[in-house]
C-alpha cells in the first residue's frame, strides 16, 4: 500500500495554526480558559495537519 501525501490546503493550515496558537497561549497561562486543554489543542492541531496532508485536493 502506497501512501500518497500532499501539502495541506490553506484552510487546513489556518485551522491548525489557530489551534496551535491557542495551545501556546493556554500553556503560558495567557488564556486561562484554555490552559487545561493546551495539550489537546496542540494534538488537534497536529491531527488537522496530518489529515490535511492525507487528503488530496480537499
């Protein structure tokens, strides 16, 4: 089985970037509302980028 990867589209990249920024702000306690979820926000950002590179032309 060959896995064909492509660059994520701009939409996937922007969503992942927003999630990653929220995770960073939460980990530095700038946004206390998301501080408890900073790991999961960072994981979601990674997952969005991974899915974006697996989906061709999405």
